[in-house]
């Protein structure tokens, strides 16, 4: 059974999808990823889809699901490197992927994740200080 | 009647005469412009066409213009029509060219066939055949013209959607002309492709050249903006004229999710502040220092 590797990098999880996703693979990825988020208490998930040339409505929903589930577990999701054709397809399908952050490349995606987590940490810190 | 059709025989015998007559007919026509094609070229193509036609003529094919024997003739004919369409000949000139051949064939036929009844029936067959050729040549002529028009349309759409690199990480795309579905597709593709290639995080879509925005155009704009956001870039729409703002509100289109600016300048300003850049005026003392150096 094929499996998409999930890499842990400090606070983040990295997923690079290098094959065309089929339904079962995507469902496995969803559950694996959520388990990993729980296991490592990650605060950010970065999914690189630069090598994916086809995304259908199911795959769009899976991406949305991952974002929502991660959000519940207090992790932000960033999708990076989406190809123009894929973006156009998703829009034509009426799937603007709400709740998913996007970035042009991995570098910018990491910066985005860092700034988001930084903000959250600052918020909690200020919250803590105010309660004290 | 002999085994071979009289007309066919006569024409095969007098091929040279037909060609001469045909060339004479062409030169007689006052509307003919010889600056578009040289006489030698003309003679050569005419000769080729005539040879093929006479070779293809036989007892059965003379009565059926759609006979397989004429495939080559039609090929050459359509080649001539298309090249004439591209060279800018008028349809009349191409028509005169084909009908000149008909006239030449009939005149030659007159010399050989003396029996009026036979001459009449053969002439009828021959003119029917040539008329068919003329029609098919018109068809290909128009097809040739249409190809030219299609190519120009493609060129216009290609030209009218340039992507401009305004600043590091900022792209601008002025849209000129009506936005229909086909053009939106091209605009979207060009913009997204350029975003990927340059790694720009902000795109400005300037619609000051769009004459009117209806619900469909607005829909297209919203789609483009959503697609850019999906890619991880931000999209600003600028150049919205007061009339456009009025129609958009009257039509009840919600553009509140999109960053809209009145002018390209203010869009650029917004882009700078998003990128945390600042444009400052050089102070006078700095300028003096630089000039002293």
C-alpha cells in the first residue's frame, strides 16, 4: 500500500505530495496527518502540492477537511505551490478552500506558518499576563 | 460516338490551345492585378491545374464532379484559392480565374465538335463540372480568409493581456476590452502563470480599460481573485470608474471580499504597505551630500 510520508520539523509537519492522489491514498493521508498532529502536538501543517497536476472535488474536500481538523487540534494548515491549472479547476468547481491558507512556495509557506504561530503565542502570552 | 468521349479527346489534343486561351482571358480582364502574383507563377500554376484536370477527365468523370478522379485537381485548386486569399485577392478575381478556364475549354471544344446537339450536351457537362470547381474554390477561398481572421483574433487576445512586473513581488495586469469567458480564462492563466514564474505575492488587476461590468464580468473577476488567493497571492482590483461602481451596486454584486481601489496608484500604495515597503522623499541635505561626493 502506498503511503505519503509525513515529516516532522520542529513544530511543523511537512507533507509533499509527489504522486497523483487517488481517493484511498488521500483518505489515509487525512487520518495519518491528524494522528501525527496529535502525536507531536504540532502547531502547523505544510502541504506541498506543487507536483500535483489534477485535483478533483473529492481531493479539494480532503484538503478542506485536513485544515478544519487541524484547526480543531490547534494547528494551522498552509497549502503551497498550487499550480495555476489546479487553482482554476478548484475555482470552477466552486471550491475556494475556506480555512486553508495558501502560499506560493515552501519558503513563503514556512514564513506564513511561523508568523501565524508567533501571533498565537503572543496572544496567549498577553492573555496570560492579563489574567495574572 | 467512339469509345472515348469526343470532348475529352478534343481537349486532350488541344491542351496547349486551351492554356493559351485561358492566359489570354486572364490578361484581358481589367480588374486583374499583376502586382500580387507574377505572370510566370500564374502561368505555372495554371499549367499544372490544367494538366491535372485533363488527365483526370474521362468518360465517366466528366459527368460527375465529385468523382475520385478529381481529388488531385481539387487539392491544387484549394491550394490556389487559399494562397490567393492570403495574398489579398478579391473573391471576384479568383472567380474570374476559374471561369476563364471554363471559357477557354468551351471555346476550344467549339473548334472540334461540329454537331450542334453534341456540342451542346458536351458543353453542358463541362460547364457543370467547372461550376462545381468554382463553388468549391469559393468555399476554400472563404475558409482561407476565415483562417486569417481567426489568427488575428488570437493575436489580439494575446496582445491585449500583458502582465507587467511593477515591483519586486508586485505584478500588474491592465485589462483592455470586454471581459468574456474565453478572455477571462486567458487572463487568469497568464496571471497565475506569471505569479508562479516570478514568485510575486501581489497582483493588481486594472480594469480601467473595461467598458462595462455586468454580473457575468464581475463573476469572472471574483473567480480570478479567488484563484490568485488559492495560489497564495493577493489580488487587488483597481481602476474602477464611478459608473462601474454604480452598476455593480445596482446589480447587487458583493465585492466586499475583494480589495478594490479607484486608481492604480492607490493599489500600488496598498501593495507597498502589504509588503511593508515605504516610499520616502529624499531630504535636501541628503541630496546635497550626494552631489558633493
